[in-house]
């Protein structure tokens, strides 16, 4: 049992001495990960804006078509378009 204790003590001592090196390696990598997080957040905001714009454009186009055809359901399409735009931009706000 004695050699196992010496080996584990040596291992613990080695880990304790190498800890500053491990922390230094993490510090050097952290800005890269933060840059990646910022890039992903920028992409999410841009795609959220694009989706909200497309939902609004399709909804408003549908409303215009229904109004031109005299359909009584045109105001429902307008409400759906407005709600889609508002929800898209709210989600966009929560991402950033």
C-alpha cells in the first residue's frame, strides 16, 4: 500500500504545480470563445430580423391581396402580420 500512496502524492503534487499553467492556457483561449459567442449572437439577431421582416412582408402582401379581392378576412391577415412582426422583433430584442 505504501507505493500507491507515494504515487498518488506525487500525482497530486504534480497537478498542484501544473495548475497555474493550466489556468494560463484557459485565459489565452477565452477571448477566442468570447469572439465566437459575439459572432453567433450577431448572426442570431440578423436572422431574427430577417425572419420578422419576411413574416411581415408576406402578411402585408396577403392583406393587400385580400383587400383588392374584397375578402372580408383581410383584417385578420393584417393582425397576423403585425403580431408576427412584433413577436419577431421582441425575440430579437431578447437575443441581444
